[in-house]
């Protein structure tokens, strides 16, 4: 795929969603961090239901740490892997309190040192909270990048690096959200909605692999 086609793809995605953002609900960088940790292998809607009960009660490292693992579990038990997530979140709160004055760090290494925070979660925080052009490649972005041929790659790190290199700079800050939302609602896994796709004519998926509509 050439640069002109990529530019037009993101121009259309920007026109469709001028102000894209995460569908996780949060009011602070710390709340976003907790929501993203909880979202692993879970839906944003499911996380939002849990945090709607949790955050009014505890939405700071001090308050969540005070709940303890068992106390936190009562608020997040509807979320997949809640046992391990509760333990990681309590450990993360302790580190934030002991090493970062209760603030979420904006350095990648410090973020990835937090329990429950991997490269993808760190990228979400860097991009959404701190406005850095990071690319959190989840299953949606990985699928869209490969299916459309915007930035094909064999693994998430390869796709991440290619997207950062190939996406025109004017689109890079919001590209993460555009690609996720496109994959979540249009370029879905089992049967992509090609007939209602605003970039269908630019997509390089062979016609033989596209669903009939």
C-alpha cells in the first residue's frame, strides 16, 4: 500500500470520527490506568459497569490500596480474570504510592514496571492520557492492519512498529483510536461489513476473501 492511499484512508477515518477516544469511562489518568488493566480479555462495556461502582468509592491509589485484594474483588468480580487483576492492581497502587508520589508515571519503562501493565497498556496510557503518538496494537488493530494491508505484520510488535513508521504524522496521534473503532464496528472478525465501510475501495484485501453482501 502506498502513502497516498494510507493518507486517504486516515483522512476518511478522521472525517468520520473527528474526535476519537477510548470507550472506557474515566475522569483521571489513574482511573484510566485501572480501567485499562481491567480491560484485558474483557469488554469495555463490562469494565465500565464495574468501575461505575468502584470509582465513586475508591479512585485514587490510596483508596484502592485501602480496599485490599479481597475488598477490590467485590467490585470487579464480574470481570474476567478478576482474581489476578485485583492482586496486580493492589501491587500497582503500592508502587505508585511508594515510588511515584501516587501519580501515574509517563515514562514507558516505569509504566511497564507496574504489575498488570504490559506494552499495550503502557501505549494506551501514553497515547490517551499523555498525548504521545503511541500505538496500542490489540486484536482489532492487528486485524485491520493486516486485512487492509495498511501495515501487515506477523505479530503485534511488528505491526506496531510498521504503523508508527507508515502512518502520516498528521494522523498519528489519533490513529490508534480510529483503527480500534473501525475494527470493533466495521472490520469485524468473522464477517467484515465491507458494504458499509468508508474505506472499502482503498482496502487491499483480495475480493475473493471479502464477504458477499
